[in-house]
C-alpha cells in the first residue's frame, strides 16, 4: 500500500469513526470494540487480559464495552458500535436462535458466528455457606432471582427448579436489574441463590465473606431430574467442576454445568478483522495466559473443539485455523451443518412471523416465545 493510499484510507477511517467508533473500514484497522460482561465478571477480566496479548502480537487495540444483560450486550454488535461479542455459549444460543428475550419482531434469529471458541466455562448455582440450602429441593419457599434481558440465566434457574420438581410458583421470585446485582444480593443476604461462572469475582466475594459459599450440586443418579433440566436448557451439559470459588486444597469436585465461552461476531464482519484477532489470540497465548485464573484454559486445543458450541466459525477464523493446519475434515462437516441450520432458522423465522400475525400472537409475549420454541423444536433446529 503506497503512502498516498494509506493516508486516504486512514482519513476515511477517521471520518467513519466519528459516527461509528468501532467500525474501521480500512483492512488494517487498529481498533476493535468488544461487548462483554460487566466490570468484575470473569469475562471482563479475561477479555481485557487477552486484549493485551492481541495488541502485542498484532498492534490492534481493544476497547471493552461492559454490560449487564445479554440483550444490552447484543445491542452494540447489532448497531455496529462493536465488532465482537464475548458471551457464553448459552447466551449466544438464545440470540442466534431468536429465543427468550430475542423472540420479538425487533430481533429474531441473529446470524452469529464464532470468531473464537474459548475455554470451557463452569457454571453453578450457589448460596451462602450458612444458608442451610444443600439441595435444589431446598429452594422451595426461598428467594430466587430473575434478570430481565438475561434469558440464559433465567432459564438455567427454571431448569434447576424443574430438576427438583419445582416451578417458580414454589419460590419467591425477586427481579434484579443485572447479573452483578443479583450476585451481590446473595452476598448481602437479600437473595437465597444465584447462577454464575464458578470462578467469577462475585462468587469469590461471597466465598470470602463471613458466611462463606456453597455450590448446590446435581446428582447424576437423578435421571428423571436431569431429563427435566435438559428439556429446558438443551444447550448445556452437566459434569464435574473442579475450579470454583471457595475451593480449598483437597476439596472435591461438584457436578455443575459445563459450556464454552466464545467470541461472537456477525457473519458479515470483515474477514481480515476476525483473521487478525484470531491470530492475536493464538500467538498471544504466552503473553496473557497468566493474567487471570481462567486464561491458562484458553489454549490452542479448545479453539478447535466444537463440543458444546452450536454455531459456525467465521470465515476469517477458518482461514487462520487452516493456515495453522489444525482445521480437520470433522470441522468441515461441523461447519457445513451449522451454516445449513443457521440458514434454515432464518428462513423458518420468516414463515413463523407470518403465521404469528395470522394467529394474532403479540411479539415478545409468552405465547409468541413458546410458539417459536416449539416451531424450532419440531423442525429439529433447537440444537
């Protein structure tokens, strides 16, 4: 690129950034904006840590936009104020399929793709250590949260109650404005349980309090309960959790939830952006891996592990992984399947919207949400 062309490119980029701060139109853009969880969350910590490695390798600077709900995290991505979204595989599942709070005419299925498949996330339900709650059935009559705009968390809680044969009618529902607000309420004794990544800073605060922390386990022998749970949250499995707030030497694992963290983007994001950021994450591992307790688990192996992830990779990431010679025939098959299903969901949504109008289903109503869920389920497109 000549000096004259490069100068014109930077002028155009700066002009565009006045309106859209995150969207450099030059292929050698040096700023990437990432929408992620709130300050204090494990996601905010590792997003910031990874950004340091990416900058040292590629020169790309990262601006992190923290937010408290899945919907509010998606807004900057959809409005082109951010290029990437760091989110759990569960929350991404709702947005990509247009379920929960995304089952509205304003949203619907979103063409999200993985710009990077990150570490496995351990998630669990916790309470204060002196609460007396030891099993999910002990939640009957207790204060249980709901966070508007956070469908994955809300559904996790619903599934945990179902596992114990309970519903929201059996508990005292308390609404909170954000993920962190609900977590802090547990520590303060204003709420009896919440669901969080097991190494998050807010459960750490609960563990460090005079009350301590207790993670409520699933019982793998409770087959009927696990089946009820899975019907409500089919995107995540159960398994042993060996990293969690409050763990001391010799403490055993407990059975919790296991799903991936991902960097998401829209399918139309510039290939060069995802390629370069993927290169930064891969080659910067040695720089960022010791910056938090979770970052050692963002190694090269998990990047090509599609287990628990139900989204296609972005083409820029595919290009990079092929260059690293870690892309396999199995991943080709996975990619083809996921793109086909994503396309089918988008087409099915168009038909569903027409049917919903004929039936006078109000956008975003429980009837509308339930009908769309069943439509995807009947078409074998939930997973």
